[in-house]
């Protein structure tokens, strides 16, 4: 690495991963003679489950990356050097880990175990009003020299950190974009948006097994339960969504108290396999939803109605010019919705079309021919034999 500055810029422009950036930065400093034993970067994120990502390089173990949840170690941060710096409004601090006041920071014990003697800490603010939770980035470095970093080495690190911070910020924003698209529009849809499918009406036709699920009785319960119902609704939706992902499908949309999911039919997964996956996901969702009801034994149960169908759908951008939704539409989606509406009258938890029934890996029984609202021809419908936890 002839020039560390140029290398950092190249990584930022290329969009390398943060782990690659930190490891290469450390290797470059060591090649210049800086005796590093530990380096650390803390990057905040906007994620429903992860509060911050930590990247730690040590001479003994190399690179480790960890996502810290919102619930975990909130008190631990308050006892960290970075929390101290934020409280005292400092952006640059330096400690000897054997100094009398070093004991108040538990991370210094980790540094000592690595053979480190000091702790150089820096905070950089992003100051982006459009993303206030991305407050900034924290760096720390430790050396193995008995007397610690030399003044020249500290000046060298400080000269490089603005470049390193800028490259890290660029990577963080891209990772944030990907994570938000995955979270709010789904993995497949998010990747399609990033690949340029962003114009209204753009998309593709695909054939898929569809799962349309809805909670029976939720509207009535919501009228009386108020906001306390939200936590319960999340558990019910999780009971629907997790089996979809486990069986290779994707949740395309949460619709209030319901879910629309697809199991695309491809060369690798033909129609029978996709339909079978949808059936197994429906079975698991029913069982998990019952378990959620069991956690609220003193409240009315919210039973799950599921329709399973298979057909061609349009998968793409729908909506107004300035507000688009990446979703699926088509006759197959409409039929699945109409089938789900029959669950109550037919007293079935699952209603499926003949396409799905023919591929079901679980026993099915016929429900006869039924007319679906808005559809001229009658349809042969089927349901699963009674689902019990034993069949899971």
C-alpha cells in the first residue's frame, strides 16, 4: 500500500465493507511503523433491531463485527470512554490505561489483555439534519509501546481520520439505504429498486404461489383495546412472517392485520415445490398464531385465516409519480383475497385453490365449488385437514 490516503479514498469510492476499510487502515499504519494492538470503530445505524455496529481489530484475533441491539448494554455505554466524551463535550481524548483513573472504563482491561498501553479516542459528528440518528462515528486506537503513541504517530492518525470518517460515512449511508429497503419493502423488492427499477409502471411478470393471511376479529378488538393492541399485533404478524421466510418466501406487504407473501416459481423451484412451501408456511403460521393467542388467554383470540393460490402477477412499481409502492397486482392476487374472505363461512383456517392442493405435502380435503366475489366462474376449493401442533 504505497499511499494510505489514496487507498482510503479508493475504498470510499468503491464502496468496500467497513471491515475491509478498518483492517486495511490498520495494516497501512503498521506498515508505517505504528505499533497498533487494537483499533475500534463504532457506527450508529437506523435499524429496528440494531442500534450500533462495532468493528474491532486486535493483533491477536483480527477483525470482529457485532451488531448491538437497542435493548442490550444501554448502561454499558454510559460507562464507556465515548459516553464520557459526549457528556464533557470533548471530541479528542487520550488515556494511559495504567493511569489512576483508568479503572472506571472497563474497556481498558481489554486493551491491557492485548498488550496495549494507551487509548486514543476520537469522535466525529456527521451533522446530517435529514438523518439525526446518524449522529457520528467513534474511533479508538491502542499501541503496544511502553510509553504509548508518540506525538508524531498521533498527528499521523489525526491527519488520516477525516478521510477514514468520510469513507465510513459513505459506506454507512449505503448500508442504511439497503437495510431500510430490506426492512420496509422486502429483500427482493429492495434489490430491484437499487438496480434501477424505480419508474412508475416498471416491473416484471412472474408466476408465484401466493399466501394471503388475515386476523379474524382484529377490527372488533382494536375498537376497544386501543394502543395496547400494537404489541400483540406485532407478535401475530411475526407468527405469519417468520414461517414465510423459513420456507423460502417473501412478505411483500403488511396490510393492517394481514400479510401478502409470495413464493416465486423459478427453474430452481418449480410450481409444485413453491406451492408445497406455501402450504408448509401456512401450517407453521397457524400453529405459531395459536401460541400467540395462548399468551393472551384473558383476551379474545385472534384466529388466522389464510388463502393459498398460484398464478401470474405483475411485480413492480405502482402508485403516484411522487409516491410509489413496489408490490404485486393481478387476478391471482384478487382471487387469493376473495378466497380468504370465505374462511369464516366455510369454518376453515386455510382455503386453497386446486393448483396448490395438488402439490400439498399435507393431507387436504375438498370444500366443493364456490363462487368468488367479482369472478364469474366457480372455483374448486380445498382446505387442510385439521392442523395440530403434532403435525408441525
